[in-house]
C-alpha cells in the first residue's frame, strides 16, 4: 500500500529525509522474519527533532508508524504498512561516556559491537550480548528487551537502561527514566491502569523467568512506577520511538572458561541442566544435530567440527557451558559431574572462539537447509523457567512427533529459552488440520511464557484465531504509536 498524495505532501513538508520510491519500499518490506510488508514511505531522521517532525506529520495524516533498527528481529516487528522510521542510518553517535560512573549515552542506531569497541579499552562492555551484535542497534535491543547467552549474569537490556529520549505519536519528545520524568501525566495514567490490573498481571505472568522479553513489562514498571523507561523497554516500538539512550555498562569478566558436553539425546541434555544450574554458569547454550549437521562440509566451520570431533564421535545434542572469573575451578567441577557422553574443555581463547562461532551461526545454519522444507521461525522466543525446560521440550517433542514433524531445538538453555524450529514446507498451501490446530494453540503458550507481546505473538502464524487474540490485546493499548499490520504476508 502506498501513501496518498496528501500524505506524501505532509511527510515531504518536514525537514526529515523521506523516500517514497519503489526500490526503498521493497528494501524495507522484509526483516529477519518470515513476513513481507511494503511500507508506504521510509524516513531517515538525522536527529531527534527531525524524527519528531516526521512522526507528527505521519500521525496527523493517519499513517501508521513503525520504527526500525537493523531489521534483525525475528517476528516482523520492524515491518509496517505506513511510515517506517529508520533510526539506524544516522543516529549512531556514541557520546558522554563516564567510565567511572559506568554510563554512556548512545544514539538509537549505534550497533552493539561498535559500542563494545569503545568500551573495551576501559575493561567494560555492555552486558546483554545478542547473537546479532554485529548488526543489532541499541534502539532495537531496548525495544525488544534483547539479551544473549549471558542473560543468567546480565539479565536483559532493560536491566541496563538508565534513561531514554522518546518521541511519541504526537511528536512530543522528552527524556524518561531514572530521575527523569518527561511525560509525567502519561506515567501517572499508566501507573493507575497497571495498578488496577495488578492481580491479573501477576496471575498471568509467571515469576522466575530469566528472559522475559519482549512485551510490556508491567512487573518491572510496578516495581518502580517512577521509571517510564522500564515500560518502554520491550514495547517493540508500539509506545514511542527511542532516539537516544543512557545505558549502564559493566566490567569485562576477569577470566572466561568454556566446556562442551555431548549428549546422546536432546532430552538427556535437558535433564542435565538441573545439575548444571548448581554450578552457576554464566551461559549454557544448546545446539542440536539439526544445527551442527548443517556445518558439515563448510570451510568456515571445519576447524570447529574437527576440534569437537563431530565426525568421529557424532551426537544428537551438545551444551556449551561457560563460566566467568573462577572459571578453572568451575570447569573442574563440570568435568566432575560426569554428565553426558563426553566433555571437551577449551584450552584458550582461540578454541573458545571456534565453538562460539558455531553457536553464533546457529540460526543461519538452520535456515540454510537445502530443499523446500526449512526449520521455520514460528514459535519464537518462548521462554520457560529453566527448571521446567526438560518437561517443556518433552511436551513439544510429543506434539511434533504426533504431527510427523522434525524440529530443531537450540538456544539459551540456562535462561529456559530455546528456539523451536519445526521443519515445514511453506510452498505447500494446505496444512494438515492437526498442524493448524497445534499452531493455533501456540500463542497461548507465548502469552503464558513471555508476556503480553502483540508483535511476538503475531509471529506464530496468521491463522484467524491468532488475530482474534491479538486484536483483543492490542485494543487495550492506550497510547500506542505503531499500528503494526494485521495483514502480514508470509514471504
Ligand atoms: C541470527 C539471529 C540471532 C538472534 N539472536 C538473538 C539473541 O541472541 N537475543 C535476542 O534478544 N535477539 C536475537 N535476535 C533477534 C534480534 O537480533 C534482536 O532482537 C535485536 O536486538 C533487534 O535489533 P534491531 O536493531 O535489528 O531491531 P529491529 O529488528 O529493527 O526492530 C526490532 C523491534 O524494535 C523496534 N524498534 C527498533 N528500533 C527502535 C527504536 N529506536 N525505538 C523504538 N522501537 C524500535 C521495531 O519496531 C521492532 O518492533 C536474533 C536474530 C537473528 C536473525
């Protein structure tokens, strides 16, 4: 859908660089999800003022607004029919670094690896480490409340946000966060609504999840209602656009140690998690055969495969277990546990990097499966309590088996978050009734596990019951900025 000439005039009248040509619209019609939605226009604000101007013009002319960082989100959150606002092109300035106070101010478009390059000489880094660190922007990370393998130590991005500069749908701009109360009226109203529904929120959102992201984090907001940034983080661009952020940074670990434990079955690895948790690892990442089989015959992974002896000693599943600081003692304890079929300890940074390289490439490896059937991103980021992981995987395997589907389970085992990728052939139009029934139950699990996340749930599959649930939830949003498309087309 394009924009009308009146809308085009309105957007063009602002000082913000805005494009309407087909090439730009096609380039912004996809992200890392399975969806394709062409925007009517794409804006490239050079500063927060220009962002506010174009947002105001879009809202006044009735256009939906979708902020976008690097477009690496897996759920189509950066796609929208109206105006897409690209924060990554210009807002990549790093400024006001206070090494003593461990805070830093960044533009929303700063890429995580770039930020860490600035911090590293000071023995600091940004804690949450998304696997897409070479592309993901801090704005996208905050909006998705992203986290990575080391979530057991660092939590999620929201835990490291001090303050945010935010543009709302009417173009008003202010700072929110610790000691900053730019939208006081809105904050008070939000607090009142959230408090009124406190009991229901507590009933529906399970406690003790290491990664609860994205989604409106009402519990975080309730724990500190003076901090509106806690509600912005994880709101996936639906409440406002983040143009600048003040972040807290943390010391680099003094020492790191990595062990790899190999298992005969995925379920054995999940059971072993119970024992591993007692060692307080900084990260436990799971890879299954579907992932590392894809690395066979590829030069980039030959050294890792040979180091892990994947050809001589095949296995179904492996856990990467990382420790910080007192790493050597902990690695000895890991070996002492005697779990799995065998255990390999990385001797140095070179060996650690070989293994982490394989893990980081996990998703790309899965999606590069040859043939029409691919492991699909349709149950994304559902998260359970780590102690429930074994039961969750067993339940999932049971359902998939009854449907005759194979799936890959990989991801952040220590945080109870596995990416579950059933292998589906999307070129086949018709799906079995059993499959549709199963898919239509999936968003319920997502609500229960990750929170009230309209975009995240939308990722599961566009069958009518999803949209009914989503429309009920989104109709309760009171101050949304983004009108995400409800007619996403699977690409
Ligand atoms: C291979 C692969 C591995 C991944 N691994 C991880 C992982 O380990 N951990 C993890 O958390 N995620 C992971 N992801 C998902 C994704 O990379 C992260 O969520 C990332 O932080 C998104 O950043 P982005 O800049 O690409 O955001 P985008 O995809 O551009 O946007 C994500 C959401 O944020 C909103 N948004 C973007 N910028 C702003 C802004 N400035 N203001 C307000 N809203 C905004 C968008 O509207 C959208 O809803 C992975 C994705 C891929 C493809």
